[in-house]
């Protein structure tokens, strides 16, 4: 049996949040199976908190050289992926991306055949990077009862797209221009197979486990994982949590001592370390769970969500969610000053509010 603290330390170790790791940004992105990136610059902080000596230029180079991309995958959310992962994961998760779009938009897409929409929209994105609304307007005459905005939203799912730089480039602002994955990367997408699904499950467990089948579904959005889990059982070990749920794990997954010290860490909005579970009790209290959906940036103290943060007017504003000891506050300030230095704000200050 593994309690919440044991699961917490396993998660921190596998998420590279106990210690910053001496790895490349690309290796970190692949180990984490991508970073959430609907807020275009958030992955930079996610990597800074995990990779020793990380500098923004490293990720900028990956994006500008097309070795990393931003595309819709897990849960139909934008993720930062390596090009190699993009080619494999986008087809594997196509049912999630299209299915969730249809669930959300089908009432506002009367008469729209998705295959016809994809066929009509793809050439526009292949010709040059375009905004979704631009292509929606170009196709509006075909479906006069549908708004260009909703057509564009649907196109983001039925055509496998990437958002191109300068979107997502540190220090830059850019609108969301899209082109197809194949055009941008110059390679075809890799057909989905049961073997690819099994590999994805193993990668999830290596980066987030031990975890229940419900956690894998919550992270990926995929249904029908039973067959994959059954195929993989000879390669897995199992535990139970305090609720009695079966937890699956890779054989060599890190399980640190539950008393291992965990330094403060600043997480970006929508970080998967918090979102990638059906049961998030290993890292966040139930009363604060809704903050993650709202896009709050979290501060971890002793491995758990203990505050939120934002940078405004050259001030790092930290709002604790629980009382912090004097030693914890001192450690948070030190990490906060390092975060400001990463943002190249040498004259900025840390404003750590009083404990609630």
C-alpha cells in the first residue's frame, strides 16, 4: 500500500521536481510526454523548474528549428512536444481530439460533415500558416448556418495542425497561425497501432506513476485502455492506494523514501504534475482542485500545492494557501528570487503574502 506522501515523492522524482536534472530540454519534454502549452510561454517555467541551467534560448531553438512543436493531443489541449513525439502521438490521440471537439461543438455545427470540413480546410493551411478564424471565414459560404469562429474551432481538431513561431517564442508575441504537421515537419504522421498505445501507457507510468487506470484515462482522454493494460501486465508491478484502488507501475519507477526533502518549486499554469490524474490528492488538496482548471500557477512547498503565484509590475506575488513556517517562507523567497532572475527582472522583488 502506498499512501499519499509516498505517491507524492514518487511523482516529484519522476517529474524532476525533487532535483533539477542535467538533461536537455528536448529529453525533458519527451520524458514528461509533453508540457501543457495552451498558454504559449508557460512551458519555459515548467522546464526551468526541472532542468539544471535551463535557458529560454534552448527551447526557442527547438521551436524555430522545428524540433519541437505545439499541437492538440491529450484531452484536446495544446501541448509542447518534440517533433518525433508529435508524429506518433497526434494520430494515436486523434479520437480524443476530434471526439471532444464534437461533444463540445456539435450543436453549433448543423449540417457540417467533418470529413468534408477537413478536406476543404486542409489546403488553406498547407498553402501557408493561417489563423483558424481566417480559414473559417473562407469556408463560411459552404455552411451558412455556422459561424466562422466555430468552423475554425472545429478545424483545429479535424486537421492535424501545429501553431508556428513566433507564437510560443520567449520575449515575443505572436498570433496563433497554424499549418499542418506534415508540411511543418516534412514527414508523414505515424499510423496508430496497439503497440504505440502500449508504449504511451508505459511512458505515462514512468513519468507520473504509480497510477490507476482512471488516472491514465484522465490524463490522456483515451477510453478503452483495458486491453492495453492487460497486454502490459507482465511488464508492470502493482500497488494499492489508501482507497484500495489498484495502482499500476513500471518495474523500475522511482519510489523515494516518503521523508525525502522536497524543495519549493514554481509550476506554470496547467502543469500536468497536477492535472494528470483522476485522483489528484497526491499533490493538491481537494478544496484547491478547482484552481488548476482556472489556470492558477502553483507553488509547491514540501511537495504539495501550498500557494499560487503571478508576476506583475516587476513583482512576484505569492499567495499562500496554507500557513508556512519561517523556514518554508525563507526557502520560497530564495526560489522566488531565482525565478525573477530567470525572467531577467533583477530589480523585481518577491511579495510573499501572510499565511491565510
